[in-house]
C-alpha cells in the first residue's frame, strides 16, 4: 500500500443485521475517502451478496468472516475471508437470463451481479478458509462496460 491508500478491516457475523451495519460503515468510510457513489454502492452490494450467501448457503451464520476494504486511486479492493465450505464464486453457473422469469429458479442473480460489478475477482482456499478478493473500478467503467 502507498501512503495514498486507506483501509478498513472488520470481523462480522453473516447475519442480516450485521451485514446491514457493515455495509453502512463501508459506505460511510468510502464516502470519507472521496470514493464515487457508484463505486461505493457496488462495493457494498458485493460485500452484502457474498456475506448473505455465506449465511444461507455456506452453513456458518455463527462464524465471523473477516472483511477488508482498501481504497486505491483507481479502484476499491475488497477482501472476504470465511470458514465456510470451499466455494469459488467464479465457478457458479450463469443464470438463464434469456428464460422467462417464471421459468427461472429462485436465486443465482447475486453472484452474477458480483461477477459483473467486479473488475477483477480472485479466489483461493488457504488454511481451511475461503479467501475472495474483488476490485471495483473507480471513475470510468468496470470491465469496459457501461457504468451501472
């Protein structure tokens, strides 16, 4: 990290109340750092989706996840480390967006959004923990697409 970067580190349970509190704190932190509203919202959304999935699908709502958010000049980096079962979010199946809403299974859009909003998404399994790192572009566009 250079002297221009700021970092927020927290440990949180993946419960709705704790996730809400964390995303509010992250939004405030990013605002204080001058991060654009779009990038701040995208960062909060990715954190919320991944932590919610940890609670609902990872089977460990009672084990805290470690979260870090780092502000860099051109991007926001998020890190989530949890003790859930191995799960690489990059390998989740794409939702059938061309199917009628009534024909689609419930769920699956959260990780789709995580992948679409992140300019990079990395995963590793280390020391029996999931380690996910994502980046949200600041200013211009993520992955060359339109600003959402």
